[in-house]
C-alpha cells in the first residue's frame, strides 16, 4: 500500500507565509465558480477556448451529470484540476466571450461607430468595404437602403440593430 504525499501548504505570494484556511477556501470557491461558468457554455463556445484536455473532459462530464450531488462533486474536481493552471488566461477568455473584457468593449464601440457612420455618411460604405472586403456588399446595401426608407423611429431603431448584428457577424467571420 502506497501513501500519497500531502501537498505542502500554499504560500501567499505577497508575504511568503502560508495561506490561511479562509483564503484557501475562497480560492477553491473561485476556481469552482470558473468551472461552473465553463460548464454553462455550449459545446461550440467551449471548443473555442484554449483548455487542457483533462479540464475539457471534466467540464463535459459536469454538463452531462443530471444530479445536484454529482455536479457539485464534479465542480470540486474541476477546481482541483485548475489549481495548477493559469486561471487568469481562462478567465480572460471567458470575459471576452461575455463581452466584459477591454478588447470586447473596444470592438463593440468600433462596431457602433461603423454603424453610425454608415447610416449618416455616404462615403463610409466605400471605406467599410475596403476595410472588410469579404463583407456581403449586396446585403449591406439592402440594409442601408431599408434604413433610409424607414418610416417611423421604431422601425429605424429596429433596422439599426439589424445592421449592427450584420456588421458584427461580418467582421467576426472575416477575422477568422
């Protein structure tokens, strides 16, 4: 019978002392929350993240478990797997997916500016097409024409949202 060595006490990087029990529990709960967030993602979004294979498999298991107890234990296991990983990179990827990162906010603002320019400036269409040559030009022109012909404010807002979604989808597909 072999005995597994006990992990040494985690050290606080700020003062080189062992972490308190409360700090260790807080960290374990944080890692489990990240694991829960990973478990809420669809298979398509999960496949876009850069994760180790064992963590990806553990998250897939979490998703298929129906009972509360099994899911809770699996989250604890996911938290244990994530102890040795760079969780900052995983959390940054999740923030980008959620639109909370600085880069996601920047891209959102850029899209809003393009939408507003396309609706107000005639030459912006040429600039957008030269910046994103793979865009469906016919659909873009159709959306702009519909917006200019809109009768009411609510119809104009609806078409502006539709144009924004089209721009977002066009830019993300051209970036890939």
